[in-house]
C-alpha cells in the first residue's frame, strides 16, 4: 500500500507541477506536499517489519533529494521507475510467502 501511495502522490504532484506557473500558492503547497508524501511513503517500505512481514532491503536502492522550491517534474520518471521496481519486488515476495502458505496448508489462496 505504501508504494502505491507513493506512486499516486507523485502522479498528483506531477499534475500540478507540469504547469508553467502556479495559479496560486495553494497549488504549489499541494504539489510540494504530495511530492514529500510520495518520498515518505516510499521510505516506509524500508522500515522494520515484524516476523513474516515483507520489507524492502535498504541496501538495494539509495534515493536522495534536496529541499527546493521548484517541483522537479523532469525527474519524476526516475521515481516512477523506482516505484515500479519496488512494486514488482513486493509482488514477488508476497507470491513467495503465499506459495509457502499454500503448500503448508494445502489450499489455494486467492487475491481480490
């Protein structure tokens, strides 16, 4: 859910950030807040998790960003690639866990 939130927040930020100039300060604040939320949601994927929970190894990817008053829409494609990579990793890990549970219990697990 966190990686999906990161992606959706970045899409929203890009929507406002693609404008040549902000019509009002609130648009800048919203675009900037969604960008920051995207980064925070992404970072949550690396936080500690309990036994049996999936988290991403922080040694795999390093992402840094400096504070700016300009929305760096040109760099967003890199973030989308990163979020897609993380999503694929998470799906793979969930599938591995699910396969083990299915084998152990002898049942088929379906996702909605």
